[in-house]
C-alpha cells in the first residue's frame, strides 16, 4: 500500500509537471474587434479566442485583458478550462468615455496546474486599435454670430448664400425653403415644384482646424476647449456633406502614422471622403508641432481649388489676426469659428465670424 501511494503521488507530480511544461505548447490566443470606428459611449464588441491544438487538457488558464485608461472598464479577467483540440470564444462589450485612438496592446495569460502548486505566464502582444470619433456639435445650438451677421441670417447659410446652378425641378417635399419654389412649373404640373440645384466644384470649402490654444509655455493642455473645436469641425464636415458642397481639410495637428506635421487634403465629396476625415478627427491628439500662423501661410501658398475657408479654432491669438486677414483677401468667403470669441472683432469686416455659446 505504501508503494502504491508513492506511485500515485509520483504520477500526479509527473502529470502536473507536464500540464505546466506543455501547457503553452500549441496554445494560441487572439483578440478580434467587431469594427474599427465607434462613437463615444457606444458598445465596442470584443472577442477573445483561445485554441488548444494538442491532445492535452489545459486545466486552468487565467486570461487578463487590459484596456486603455479612457475605457469604462480597466480590464477583463476570466478563467478557462480548455479541452484537447478545443477552441473557446468569449465575446463581451466595453465602451470608451472619450474621443481618441485607443490601443489595446497586450494580454497576460497565466497557466496553473490542476493541483494549484505551480504556474507559468506569458505576455502576448495583441496590438488592436479602436478609433472613437468626437461628439458631433449641433451648429445651430453651438454658434453665435458675431458682428454684422445677425438677425435673419441663419447658421445654415454661413457657407454659401445660394446654389450656383439650377439643374432641374422636382416635387416639393415640405422641407425646402419657400424661395426655392418654382411657381411656373407648379402651375403647369398642378402641384408645388421646387428648383433642383447643383453645387459645382467652383464652390468648395477648405475646413481649417487649429489645435493650438497658446504659445509654448508650462501650462497644461486645454483639453476641453480643443475637444469643442474638434466637435465643431465634425459638425461642419457633416453639414457640407449633406449639402453636397465639396470640402477639404487642413490642420496643424501631428500625424503619427505618416510621421509628418499637419494634414492637407483637397476638396471632395462622398461617404468615404467623410469617413476618412472623421477618422482623422478621432485619431489626432493634443501635440501641436507647428504654429497656426505657419499653417495659414502654407495654405495660402498652396492655394488649392476652393473658394471658401472655414477656420475653426479654440481661440484667436493676436498673432493669428494678420494671417487670417491675408488669407481672406484671396478667397470669395472666409468664415471664422472661435470657441472663445476674444479678438474676433479685430478680423476684417468681410469675414463671417462665430463664437461659441
């Protein structure tokens, strides 16, 4: 009996050793995220898949997945029992509290034996990224006209006053302005008809986002005012897309993936065009490698195919006034939106100005 018990103990220790020694052999882990782009607070569906491709059970596998600080949960920890040649998929949902490019970099796997005496561990790189878009600002509720632009002039007419080309007529839906009703055609068809317009590429906008809030100093980054400017930029993009006015994008933000200072994209239209710009807004951070005056100077030199500039900035610094005025002289229309409205009145009277509420 004594030798029998010793044999059982020896066999147990041997099997236990094999569980630990061979536990990570042919054991794989991967993480899948349902899609790349999300809104703030939207459910992000994550799946973690563990595959045990060997004829040996993995008795106790602890998985510790760590998430970025901006996620509502810091980590997801669970334990698995994985049979031979089994694949285990666990799907769950998390959410992000703020805009940004959020990286899930690694996962910690801890393998325990079946009697709880020993353990082994691995750190695996997963390198998954999620883009969380900025909140969309309601332009009507967020902006206040400054100076001459008051009264009956609405925020929705701030880019172009009227379409450039009439390409036909169509039935009145009740949502079009009454001034677009074509009365001769309405009488002829015995129902209300409206003019159908086309905005040509000669009437296009360059949206210019400034990420700078102050000249270099020891003060911390002003996240709130920058985020408001980014949200306003999204609102402008989506309104221009809805109105079928071609729009480009320029900013002095740093592009990590391209390793270059700033962005400049010529005007275009379409959902893919919009999605690309929104992803840029989601990814940009608070690092400012270039003064805004230099960005405005470069845009003036490039002078692409656009007639309107829409400048969106957290605030107007005194050093911006002359470069903005110079740019406005070469364009049909210039619109300046400042989250904080100080110094707006110092800009040329021909510039359309908005401050934040």
